[in-house]
């Protein structure tokens, strides 16, 4: 479904590049002076926006006739005027008649679009007495800051918005769960009129990025991170350069990283850049998931083609798969799921390959790969911190390479359980500081201790690190955690989570695309990080 950009609109001349869809990127402009708005207009143009939303309710004061005329005259992009009242989440606190007069004036002076709230639409129509300038498109909008209603209620809402005289339907709901977004996609894809349908909040982010796939009229992109007109808006730079939104089409395959938290993940940057460079028709997203089984029950179409899985869902992901690779089954955790052509979900574990090969490379120093005399891990005492999915993967991988394994975990019983599984010994996290049966051990942290924002935390004291030849940390935000910094200061070799991250991404990329992994490109992207 395509909604062509009105020929009367001023089109974007630069920053567009190649374009495969008609979905517009709208920059909300919020400033308290007219000059501030004008500055932002030019910034929006340079960033690559297609249209600007001028939020009149954020202005401290303005002279409607002269100021609106000026803004329309100098704006290098098509305009949308919104004068949002407090009762719909805006800042206007005056009487309705004055507000209506300003919106009517914007229409008469040449605005391309105005936005009126559904709750006020009938009253506004009566106020206009049918005098609506032909050029101006009326967006009738409804905002739900509490939840996303059932599909039937959303369908009825769209019908009410249309009946209120909308040229373009707009509704925004709030995601309590990522599966709420599926209902909005269902409405969007079946809409017979131009529609803006967005889901607010971090769990609703995919609604803002996948707009072109499902035929949305526009999506909002902010000029700066954090300066949003509604919760969960990405920046224009993210839409254009991170998610390649201009290239998305109805048949674009959707991939993503399932986790909680997940916004810190660099996976979208890695995969989207690689997809773009080889012309692969896919997009890779952050998926903030609370219940992974519910996620897979909801997003069951072939379009949702492949997933990376991170904390805390790696073990629960196993039960979601129709078929699981034997190694992943032994580990009891899955970090990569691919939807096969028959729709079945196949799960595997690329964590242990990525981590173990990075640790082996670290032990071999400048030598690349194996020395041909077996793994440098053989016979070493390999201490794993954490007994979750990643901990299991590393314990299993180290044992496969001939290492002796010890598991340290906050809950001793979980450490014991995993130690029994791999024939190793168990420790509580508190015992780790005094555990040094030998020198030259290897330490691998697979917990989130030390991850942004709690960068001052570490799972083990600096004094204990002198007993290790090599220390690995699966955390990669920040790249050098406190654990790694103190390990290096204690004379150990260090292997970062970035090294593991790149290693496990090779296999996932190949599973997703069927193409060889762009190893040099992956290294380069992560080097800049």
C-alpha cells in the first residue's frame, strides 16, 4: 500500500539518497520563540526530514497572523501545524475558540497540514462552517497514553476519526508489551485512507521504524536524542542511517535482538550496515521483550525472519523453538533463532563459539587461531562467573576444548547445577575472592555485573585477579569494564565482550542471510565503537 506524497508539497532535495517507500519523516519542532522554530526548520531540512510539525503550543508568545505567515514563507519543507491542548498531552492552556482561530489562520495562510484532536474535531468543523482551503490536509488525531486497545476498538476508533472529516487518520497508543504493536500494524496495513499509527514508549519503537513496511503515512524523527514530542521517538539520524528507513518495503524481512534491557545493544548497527552494503532486503531492530513465548505467538509471520536472543531470555527461548541444534540443547540456551521456509523456528547457540574462539585467540597472543596442537585451553582451570544462558555456553565450550571448569554464581545451587552438568566444581560468588588453587587460571564473566550504567561494579576483587592468565568479560557496554581494567593492571591478558560479540555475530549473519559474514566490516564497525 502506498500513499504518494502530495504533488503540491515542497519535496526534499538533499539527504534523501535512494528511496523505496513513500513514508515521510516528520521532525517535531519545539521552541519557545519564532526564531528558534525557524532555526530548527533549517536543521530539519539538513538532517533529511520530509516535513516539519510546528508545535505552536510550545511557543511562549506569538502574533498569529504575522508569525504563521513568516514560518510558512521561510520553511524549506512542507508544514504541519499542531496546537496541542493540555488535555491531549500538549501545552496549550487557553480557550478553544482562540485555538481554532489560530489553526484556521494556518490553513488560510498556506499550511500543508493541520492537526486537530478527535475530541475537538466536531466543534472545529462547526467553527469552520465548511470553509476548508483545498490545499490543507486535516489530520484528526487521538492519543492514548495508557495502553493499546484491542483490534476491534482500534478499528472503531479509525472509523470515528474518518467520520470526523479526516484527510489523514492519526492515532498514537502506548505499548505495555511489544506484542501490542502487532494490533496497530494490523490496522495500518488494512487502512484504506492515509494513516499515521504509532505506539509510544520503548516497547513501541518498532511501530516507528516499520512504518514504511506496513504503509504508514509518516513517522516522527527528532532532531536531537532526548528532545521528543512523545515517548519513544528515535532521531532522524537513527531512522535514516541506523535503520535505513528509506529502503524499507512491504517485503522487507524483519530481524532483531530480543532482550530486556536491550537499547544498549550495538547489534542493529552491525547488521543494518552489513545488510545495506550488500543490498540485502532486511532491517534489524531492538526488541524489548518481556515474555518471549508471547512474542513468538504474536509475531508468527514469515516476515519476522530471524532473532538474536540476549539476557534474560536465552533459556526460555529454547522452549519456543520447533527444532534446536544439539549443542544448544546440551547448553540449555539458545541465542539465535531463524524462521525456516516452512515457518518453523530453529534455534542454535553461537555464544560459545564467539567467546571460546576469542579467548583462544587471546591466549595465543599474536598467533592466529590454533597452533595445531589442540586448544590452548586444554588442561587449564576455567572459572565461569554466572550460571545463566551465557554461563552455560562458556562452561560447555571450555569443557569441549579440554579445560577443567569451575562455576561461580550468586546463588550457589545454580552454580552446583551447572557444575554437575559439565563435571566441574561449584562456588558461590562470595568465595571467588579467596579461590586460587593454582596460578594461570582463566576467568570469564558472563553476568551483567559492570554493565552500563553500573560501570563501577565488578564481580571479583582486584587482589584475586593476579591468579589469572586471561580475563574475559561478556559485557561490552562499556568495552573496557572495571573487571577488565583491573585485570590488565594485574598483568592478565584481557578479552572484551566486543571480541565475543563479533565472533558470535558472524554465524548469526550467515544464518539470517545465507551470505558469507563480512568479517572485516564487522571488525571495523566495532573498532569505531
